[in-house]
């Protein structure tokens, strides 16, 4: 809506730039039922959010730590006048806990529902066909499991689609104090 991006974009402080990365673009040979998703990895777990979800990638901004909270809650940052929480999702999921030099921040959602998560690499748009839905798959990390809505499999990788709204709401309600 308006000037807000409707796809993953890179922000460098001077404006928005499209990542230009699209995997599995629709072709004349591909069924019209292909499902487009924003795909990203966190600590080796492949995650998906629906294509219509507002996603923005940026360099990790200055983040103000919130005292006496869990280490996976990195703190709060300013995104165009909105205060947004930032999470180390990999640490929260028990996958790893150190930021790499190439780590970016992926902001998912908008306004009061926005949250930032550290990601291993730039997100990409992936298109899955209905036959790539995985009926049998490995169990996602327990903190993520209630938010997983579907799983897709491609090239030996599992991709967990999750409800980011449900996930962020559940962890916001249960931010442990140290």
C-alpha cells in the first residue's frame, strides 16, 4: 500500500533496493497453482512467509538493549519512526548464538506487528508447486512448531512455512526476564 515494499528489499540507509533474487520463477511450463513465498534461513533452518507479507532486509541497525531480558531479544530499533523489536531467532530456537559478519536483519510485518530477525543470507522469493508439499518431514524446533503451517521439500531441503504473527505474538507474551 502506498510506497511500502510488498517484497523483500535491501535498505542501505539511502532507500529501498530490490534484492533481485528469485528462485523458481514461474514459467509457461509451471502450473498456475505455484505458491510464492519469501524464503530465508536462520541457523540452518529454512523458513517461509507468504508472498504478501511485507519483508524488508537491512544492515543491522543500532539496537538498544532491553535490560533484564533473554539474550535472544536483541533489543529495540527505530524503523522510520516505529519502535521495532529485534530477535536472534537462531539463539531463541537453540540453533546458534553468534552473529556472522554477513548477517542481515529481516523485518517482517509492519507497524506494531513488525519484528526484526537476524538472517544468514538475503531472502529470496521461491515458488513451490503443490506436489512439493511435504506430508512427512522432520520436526521443527519446539518454539517454532506451534506456528508452522506447512512444510515444503525441494532438492533435499525442508522449508517450514510459519505464521510470523502467531510466532511473534507468542514470544512477546512470554519474554523471559533474566
